[in-house]
């Protein structure tokens, strides 16, 4: 199973915000869309990084909770690790586990096409395992 298969079953698209966006507005965007990560773009539209719940919590901690004047650029992760739609679920899960990521941007030809969470991957694998278990039970029962 590939990430393309997972993305086909996932509603919505990629939510991007400008690096200059007020951090509180970005938090509200995450809440409104019920997501844990946002892709961050520069003013000219180039991909600049990712802003996650962890990034924002880390920033809140280091700034003693003072978000006055803070923008997404202050809290985001600049070093992006990305995958393609053809990446396998197993590969993505390994990557996320090794780097302790909960979100991975999916890019095709440099264009964001989705965001995969660890929950999306667990759900996909659980579905596969359930289907496989059903086939095995049927095989055993009818043998």
C-alpha cells in the first residue's frame, strides 16, 4: 500500500499558511481545520517549512507563553522531510518513527499533494491487517 492509497481515502487537502502569519491565527487555523500541522510558504509561494503542534508548544515554552507579535516563522521547523505519493506506508512509518515525526508532507514534483499523520498510517495498516485476518479465517473455515 502506498501513501497515494491513504490520501485517496483522506478528505481535504493540504493547508498552507504564510511564514509571516500571526502565530495565534495559525493556531486558530489548525483548530478550525482539525489538523496538527500546517505547511509554511514564503511570500512568493515557495515551500519554507512545517509548523506542528509540537513546534508551537516548544515556542510557547521558550517564550514563557508570550505570543505577542509572534509569527509562524518564529516557531516552525525549516528542515523539511518529505515523501512522495508512491512511498509505501511501511517506508513512511519507518521514517516517522526514526525521526519522531507525527506529520509528513507528501509532495509530487515539488508540489504539496497531502499531509500524512501517524494516525493515518496506523489506520491504513489496521485496515490491511483486518482484511487479511478475515481472509485467513475464511480460508481456515472453508478448508
